């Protein structure tokens, strides 16, 4: 399962409350992760940053409903702009989970489901 890291706590709370949200990513690691996903894939979402991802990291397991990646212009200092890739991923809440193992192809992880009653 691939992992999205560094997600704001408020976004994760909104996902558990609403059940479905759209997450927007500009970071290279998360945009790359999004580019590897297809509708129906399961993903692990955590507020821990990529460099701190380890066993016992807790987060949410979600199901990918839609992935869109497109170029976007971003102001870097109120004068200059750069073009970056922006990923928008629509995710449905599935369960809470915890990393059991980090696979060699980071940011792929093996996740232990913490709340099986929510798994669909």
C-alpha cells in the first residue's frame, strides 16, 4: 500500500468526519505517489512527514476514488512563479491503521488495520 505523508491533522479529521474528501498535493513525494495510483487502490494517510515514516506510525487507510495530476503555477516570492505538478486525490475513509513494515519501495508500507468494523 502506498502512503501519503505530511497531511494536515485537520484534513485527516475531516476525512473521518465526512467520509470523503479531496486532498491536494504539491510535494514531490506525494505527487509521485499519486501518479502511481488508480481508482480503487488503498492508501495510507498520515500527518507524519516522509522522513519520519516508520513502524508504529498511525494514520488512516483510504480508498482512492479519483486522481488528477496537472501542471500548476505557484508564486515563490510574490514576483517569480514556477510551474509544478499538482495532484488532487479524492479519497474515501476505510479504516484507521498503523504501519507494520516499510517496504523497500518507499513510500510503500504494510499496514495493520486498527478498526476492522469500518473496513468495507
